[in-house]
C-alpha cells in the first residue's frame, strides 16, 4: 500500500503545470515595433531588387549601344558609328545575302554573253580564266562604249595577255607563249649546234610559259582581290575543251614584239 501511494504522489502536481505555463508566458512576444522593422526590411529589399534590375538593364543597353557603334564603324570602314553610311557595305545589302544563299552561278559562254551590259535590267559580268565577276559598279569602263567593253559578257583571258582585245575574246591560251619566243633565223641559229639549239629552245619555251602565267595571274589576282568587283561563279565548258577547237594564230599586235635571237658573244681567248 505504501508503494502504491508513493507512485501516485509522483504525478505532476497542478503547481508544476502552472509553473510551465508561467515560463511560457514569460517568453518574449513580438511587439509592434519589431513587426514594423520587419516590414521595413522587406520593403528595402524589394526596392534594392528593383534598383539592381534597372542597373543591370542599363548595363546591357550600354553594351549593346557600344557594340552597335563598333560594328557600324567596322562595316562602314570608319565612315560612321551610327549606320549612317552613304555607300553601304555589301553585307548590308539584301542582294549580297541573296547571292550568298544562292551560291555560285555556273554559266555557259552563251549564257554569259547575255550579261554584257546591253540589257540595263541585267548586271555586267566578265570572266577571266573561268571565274565570273560582277563589274556593274564600273559601267563606264565595262558597259557599252567603255574602253574595256570587249571583256564584258565573255572570258577573254587570252586578250589580257596579248593585248588584242577585239581578236582574242577567248580563254584559249594555247600558243600565247609564242609572243615571248624569239624568231628562228638560220643565219643566226647556225652559231649553235643542233643539240645546243634544241636545249636553248627548250629553255626559251619554259621562260615564255612562265611569263604568260605571270601576266595572266596578275589580272586574275586583280579581279579576285578588288573590293569593287564581286565573285559570281564559274564558266561551264564543254567536255574536251579546248581540244575541241582549232589552234588560234598569234594576233598581229602580239607578234610585233618578237625578235631574232641575239648572236652569242665569243669568249676572249
């Protein structure tokens, strides 16, 4: 009985419960001042967030403006910072982008002839060594009545070397090296033995072919590197060309420059 009574006494007394409740009541409670401070902190964070976003937007707009000015300066070759270009670059022209999308043209000689400048609705094309360029930017030179109208609407690579604009409106370069070869003359050529003369002629032809290549390459690079003339495409040739055509004789103007071989000087004994 004594044990049961002691166990019953161990139950928490109402006094203990009162003590616990009093301790809970003694804990600090949020006041009006604390709530106001919390609201003020949230408002400050919101205002700071808006300021940060506005500042970021200003930075982005500033970067875009500077980038646009720099790109305009580069595209216009230093002409303008704000795209006020009197002669816009080709990258700003829709026609240029259309050509890039379309790719190179492949024209037959007959199709190329339609772009000789006689039709105002079509551009002026010329070709050199099989490559076509648009020379519409210089109609006074390549258009009708121009000093180099012979080159329009065709590939006149031969004429660039021989200087015979009217006669050599062809890309066939066979035999052009003759303009750099000396004329045969029995009275002069007898100063060499047959073997020496054969070796001499071999060297002369090698040098002549090199001169033809250099002369044509000069004009190929001129059109290729010129910012005024745009690449268009290539000329389509029939199979077996130029072997399908007869050999052309050297034009008179080019033949005028040929001279006889110089008599070799005798070595002093």
